[in-house]
């Protein structure tokens, strides 16, 4: 089955709605390499309407301009882009299509498609939240910035049950950014204070 990967720039206090003022000062060659690795995992982009509008408003022009970022812009343009929107869209960016039917059902179909190796979700917080709730995110790749944003939309919304995660990989950059790759994990067994009190530091 295809792997569904969410990749997000996020602040130390969990804000995933990035502000250029706290994001770009930390972007270096290490983060660029991480982003390249993320995009190389997949052949389909799954993005929300706002993310699509942002990408489509910038990357085609950057590809046409032929600057340093033109090769990455071409890579994005060549990828299949599946857009989540409640409203009909007229696409100006090549290889773009509107998701058909229910999001969860559509993603299950993408995962089951033998012709797809991976589905990458860059940004698109609401899409990620819905797929986390449905148990359809295979990897959560976070680039945690050393800043408390204090405002903006957070990745993890209010809910009835926690998401349990396993750390698959970590990497710390000289800028202070920490890359963490999580995968879903089963809930640990019930443990209370009496079960861990022998681990409490001894008094001096």
C-alpha cells in the first residue's frame, strides 16, 4: 500500500500555521535536504485548498523564471496534485485535480492504488487532522522550530483520545530546529504512580 506522509513546519508550542517571520530565519541547507527527502518519498501531493492556492500562486512562476529553485518548482509541477476543496475549482497548475467524494474514502483508495508509491501532505492542517483521526497517516514528519509562536493554528486539535506515536528518527540542526519523524503506535498499558515510584529520584 502507498505510504501517507504528513510534513509540517511547526513551532515549539505546536503551531503549524507558519509565519514567515519565525520560519525563514531557521531555513538552512539541512532543512532543505529534509524537505527534498520528504518530497522524494511520494508521487502524489494531497493538499487543501489554501495550500493549493499558495503553491499554485508561486511555484509555476518560479519554474518559468528559471532561478535556483526552478528544478524543485518543476518537480512540484510534474507531480500529481489532489486538492481537497468543498467548492469546484478551475485549475491553472498542471497535473491538478479535485478530490472525488469523501476525503477518508478517497485517501483509502489512493493508499490501495498499486501505481502509487506515496502520498505527501505538505501543510494542509485540516486535511492532516481529519486523516489522523481516521488513522490514515503513516508518518508525521515535523520540523520543530526553536520558537514559541503563541498564535496560529495548532496541529493537534481538541479530541476525546490521545494520539500515541513512536519516534522513528530524530535529527538536530545547528539552527536549533529538530526534525522528528513519528509513526503511529499502540497505547501503552495502564500505569499509575505506584508502578513507577521506584524510579523517583532518591532524596539527598
